C-alpha cells in the first residue's frame, strides 16, 4: 500500500448492526443515519453506498460540505439529506435547489431561508430546532412567535419539515432529570405549534442513546449515529440493554479495522533512552520496532508509553513519546518480527482484539473523538 496504514470497513458488520437497530427501534420510526464527522471516521464516500445497500433512506450531517459529499455519494438520489448544524447564507440556495433539509435555530437563518427560497422558486424544507435545556443552539421560548409568523406568512417559501431538539446526555442516568425535563418542554412546544395551526411533518428528538433508553422519544424519526458503526454511546447503555434482555455479549459489531506495518527494527542497549526526551529508558537490552503512524494519523500523543498494538498475534506496548508520524513498540517478547510485518492498531489478529474503547481507556478519549480524528487521507476499503 502507498499509505503507511489502511482502514477497512466491514459490510457484514454494518448489515448486522442495522438489523439489530431496526429490531430495537421497531417499524414505526424512520431512521436517519448520522454521517457527520466523515461518517464518524469511516469515510462518507465509502459508507454511504454500504448504508444504502442495507436500506438506509435518510441521512443527517453537520454542515453543507458534508451534505455535498453525501449527495455525490448517493446511489439513490431521492434519499433525503438533513443538515443539523452549519449552513452559511451563500449555501442556502444550493441546499434548497437540491432538496437538502436543514435546521433553523435563530431568526437570521429563517429570514435568509425565506429569501433564498423565493429566489430559487422552491420551498425550503426547514427543521425548527427548539431550545429545551441543552443550551447550545435552538429557538428560545420567546422566539417561537416569530418562527410561527414566518411559517404562516411564507407558505410558498417554507415547508415545516420537522420540529426537533437534542438531549443533553441521554447516555448517562446522571442526566435523567434533565432529559425528562427536556422531553416535557418539547411536548409543550409541539402543542404550542399545534395551537397555532402548525404541524411539522416529522417529529424527532432521539439520538442513539435516547432511542435505546427512552422508547417514548422515538416519535416519527430517530437520528442514529454511533450505534450503526458498532459502538455504544456509553458502557452504561450497553449494560442497561443487556440487563433488560438477559444477555452477556455485545450485540453490535465494529465496522472499522486499522492496520499498518513494521517499518524498522533495532536493538536498544540497557540504560539507553528510546525516542525523544527521556520518557522511556531501557532497563535491559530490548528489541524495538518502529511503526509509521503517529498523532498526525490520529494515534493520540497521550498514548505515549501507554498504547498497544498487535504484532504476530501478541499485544505489545508503545514505548517513548508518540511522534507525528511514528510510534516505537517493545517487541522483545515476540519472535521473528521483521520489516513489513502486519501491525493491527484497531481490530483482530490471532485470538486477540484491540478495540476503540481500549484507546479510550488509555488516552482519555471517547469513541466519538478517536474515530472522528482519523484523517480523511488514510485509505478506506470495504471488506465483506
């Protein structure tokens, strides 16, 4: 391979995860497949056709650039795309022309959407995001009157596609009271719009965690992100699910594997330091290998003297400081390691596995962070 490492994405695992998610959600709620953050590091261009083959027919992204990439990757050009975050005013016309749905959460964007829609001669499909307690983005209660007025006065320019909100931590029981209050606030806002004679086509409030932990939040559509890639929003959500259904194993399958190769090996004498600085000193003569991945590839610097990789079916430790483009590992316990040998960073080798969650434990990163930090220029390949 030309690159120093490669990521593979399992088609079989995605199919399995989709079946599991659909079984849990039931047949009533539509699923929007969240592919922000470069499909959580899996690669939008690689992931979209795979998801469509599984039956995906609605996608959510963060910004207009991701929407553009999804649009280009779609096989079925009719699948709706929903932008949950940033759309600059100059991109609104493109979004409307291409039937891209988008959130509105402040007066300026809604006004700009009206102007863009009239210029294009086509309705803007807007999802009104309500502030229910997340305190990030969303219309405050006192702003809703203005939203209703715009929707009523510009039926030729605005389509009330959705009413939505986002929960502030549904993955943790510590946020139960806050999430419960958000649900009540959303219901009150929904009823308020109904009293104004306005009904959204889609009601949606549930992310992966909420969809699993709070079935009443599923409404018309759920926004499923981390689950489809084979990860749980938190260990707590996995434990809760398994306790309900009396099972011990993980019903999800990880899609992603990440592999590299040995670049060089050498012997280090007792008392010598390895790599930059003095963070690691050999207490005895040892064999080390250099692997051509580093923090520039998403292997966090906090994994210095802590990370693990698999070589010859054995787990070996990172020693010294993680460099921009390389790590050094202790291969003293492993026989016959040579240049070009496979190195597994995430995935299976022999009977052992290195999971993304293992990185989280060593580096204080959550699954979401590690995955989305994987650079786009690492090649992605679909495997069965």
